[in-house]
DNA sequence: AACCAGGACGTGA
DNA sequence: TCACGTCATGGT
């Protein structure tokens, strides 16, 4: 079993199904999670079930860029309660209106602009699934946001690499510190079965584990992944031993 | 009261 | 390519 596969198995056994991506109108909760527990649907990979939910996930992916989810969620609620959680409404709305709604998510000037540009792009799709390079050409959509949209809004097996994933894999000596987004993504997609459910679950589990054990200032035990066999990708010792 | 969160873009070497 | 500055609110 590869190191990646072992990480996935251990985290799933330890934490259980995470139920990503969170949705505002989703009844389910995940009590095992840290932080916000609302909107998750553990073990149910049938979301999004409506076009509105699909768009909500896209918007959430932009709003959560370098921001804590509860803050992005507040912005999402503002948009929804003002009828702005649809691509048409978002495109029509004035810039200042959107800015006021997304303020809690931070970077409100940039994110308001990103949302209106994305809304136009989303409408131009007319229901067609976007290509990854198409998404990347949209201003405000980088690699992680593109993969989040594809994986969680469209159920396409594109692994999402975030700062947490990178931090865990570096500390486990599985990748080098300079590893690029594409390298990490390729590694995970090589080691895991190409299945959007597994990609979603694995990414969510890595985030949950990192929140518990790999926070910058306060770090925990990492008992679940103790003594993990390091992959052959890199033999260099990790520089930061705090994370082990 | 700093520090940081589920990044992306613009710029200059 | 790549390292670095910028964008901004809210929780710990």
C-alpha cells in the first residue's frame, strides 16, 4: 500500500466520512468535524442535486480563498438572503452591492469582482461542464479553485491540493517543500483510484486532520499518522520537526 | 494583540 | 520561472 493510500485509509478510519462540500440548505451535520458542522452530508456523494447548489459551491470556492470557512459562509448567507445567489442576479447587480454582501469573507473588492466575472463565465457555459484550462483562464480562478469547482460542483475527479495537504505531505517526507501544485496533484491522482468520491473524501480528510494536528501555532499529536512509511518521492528530512 | 485562515494576481528580477 | 508584495475580515 502506498503512503498516500495508507494516509487515506487511516484518516477515514479515524474520522469517518466528512461530507464535503458544505451546502447552506443541507440538513446533515458532521459532529466529528472541527469548527463549523453545518451543511455537511457524510457518506452522501450525490451533491449537488440542483443547479442552484452547483452554483453555490462555485461561489463558496471563490469566497473561501485564503479565508476561514465560517467567514465565507457568512458571505454566502448574505448573498442568498438578498437573492444574489444566482448567476443572473449576480451579473446584474452593482459592484458595491456585492461588495457589501461578501465583506465578511475578506478581500471584498477582489472577491466581488471575481464573482461577477465568474457569473458571466458560468452563464456562458449554458449547462456545459467547463474544461479545466477554460476555468484557469477566468480571472480569479487559480488551480485550487478550479479543481474545487470541478471536483465538488461537477463531480469530476480532479484532486484539490491546498495548503493543508501540502503541509501534511511535506511533514511526512512524501514531497519536497518546493513541490509544485501540479506535482502534488499528479502524485495523489496516481496513488488514489480515479473516483470523484474518493478524491472528495481524501481532500476533506486531509483538511480535517491538518486542522487538528498541523495548525501553525498550536499543533497536536498526529497519532493517526504516526510512523507512516514515507514514500520514495523524497528522502530528504523535513526541515520543520514541529509538524511531526 | 499579533497571527492566521480550505489563494490568486501583479510585478520585477 | 520564481520570489515577494498585495488584498481584508473575523476568530483565537
